[in-house]
DNA sequence: GCATCTGAGTTCGGAAGTTGAACCTAGTGG
DNA sequence: CCACTAGGTTCAACTTCCGAACTCAGATGC
C-alpha cells in the first residue's frame, strides 16, 4: 500500500542529491557545463547524467552557443516547467537560512525586482489569506491515492 | 570553487530519496514505523536510518506511546523546525500536481482550515506583493559564498 | 602540417548506499 | 510457555557515486 502523491512523483525527477543544486545554478544564470560543475561540486559523470535527465524531463532545454574562437557547444536553460520549480528552491533556501545559516547570515538574498523588498516562500489561500509557515492552519483532503501494492 | 548555499545545506539533511516522503507522512498524521513504511514504500533498514537522522537533525522528535495490550513503543512527531518544512513539501506537491498529475487531478488537496479555500505555495515580498511562480520578478543578491576548494 | 589547449564528456575500479528477505526481540494475551 | 506483533537488525546482491585519468573535436600557435 503505497501512497500516490505528487510529492513522490516530483521527487522521482528532482529528488536526487545534485538535481536541485544544478537547477539553482541555472536559476542564478550559470548555464554551461564547466561552471555548473565547479559551482555545485558534482562529479562530471554525475553532472552529465543529471543534465540529461533534466532535459528528458522537460525541465531544462539545450541551446547552441559559440564563444568566439571556440567551436559550437551546448548551454542549458530552464524551460517554463523548470522555472516553476522556483518556489521549491526558495522554500529550501529559506529553511536553510533560518536553521542552518552561520552567524554571517544567509549567503544569498532574494529581492523583488520591482520594489527591492525581501522575498519569501509563503503559503497563501485563494481568498488571499497568508498562512503560517508551519502549516498549522492547513487542512489536507485526500481525494484518492491509496494504491494496492 | 563550490558555492556556499542554504539550498545545499538543507539538501544535505532532507535531500535523499526517502526523507521528504517520510516527512510528508508525518505531516499527514502518520506517526508510527509500520504505517510510515507502508505508505512510503521505504525498506525497513532505510526507514530506520532516515528516522534516526531526522531525529538527529532536530526535524522529528520521538515520544512514547502505548497501545492497550501492547508494550511501550515510539512514535514520531515533527518539531517546530520540521513543521517549517511545510512550504517545501507544498511547493513540491504543487509542481507535481501541475506537471505530473494524471487526468484524475491531484491526489491530495490542501485547504485553509479557516476559510476552506485552496492553499498554494507562493512567492511574496515583504511589501505584500505576490510574485509569479516562475521567479521572473526575482532578483538574487549574492552576499558572500564562493568558497575556495 | 603538427603540437597543444580547452570544454565537454567517457571510462574505470573502488567505496558507499539501496534493496527485499530473513531473522531477532521484548511485551502481551491465550 | 507458546504464538503474535511492531519495530528493528543483518545479510548478500545490486546499483549508484566518486575522483582521477583518459578521450574527443575543433581552434590556435608555430
């Protein structure tokens, strides 16, 4: 009896050690193999593999580029689906900032391009109410999803 | 040169295959070993190990319980830090609902306990502006964090 | 033409993690 | 005192991960 769940399905795609770190770099504008490898620390073989599966999953796309004086190579960009993982990364970062940051404070800050204010991942309902981060005002409704194994 | 990042630090703790699924179950109120194992499908040895590291990380706490006619056993509950991972789970679930759900729609719905409206993980700035999920209005400011390796 | 550089990727053998199945254990009820 | 149960532990096979060394192809210097 294993539960059908969108969390599980999403983790099948981005739930390994390096996938989300790779996405973080691409979000930050790092698009090429070597720089991504340096920033994440992933071994080459693993990075090759992860980029391939992110492309296969439609989260990342490839595009040719040519640095003057070099041959054509590939760079990696987020697709629309990939960009929609931003709230996941933001929520992870926010938790780490709060619970794991050193005394120097968070290494990276996210600001609203429009007004410059600090951006947070929040839970909000469709009537516009803001919920506490700890999920205390949350009510989960199971619609279906216990699967005979 | 590996980047210092709260995403990476958070993933060191909850970034393995089963950790977030275990947390999802505990969020849903499943608190005991056997039911968690059935719902997630994790092998026993792995589940034992994950629960231990979640406890060690201060995300999950243990508490005695005693079912009538049984000896004392342990159940697992979220700590405050653990509950604050709710936005991460919600964001993962939301992405899966949008990109991986079957024709039946999402298996689980989250509602605001107060008003019953659907709850979403969103990006919002401290001035109260709601940002698009795809991070398009986001500006990342690196404060420090390139670490010589 | 030939050697060399570079970014991207492959190959390799050893280390680490994951798996399902079988076994262990301490109370409890019959 | 025997069987049952929830929660682990152990085990051997298997898979994945790792870092280091190697390959590949096109660009450039000589």
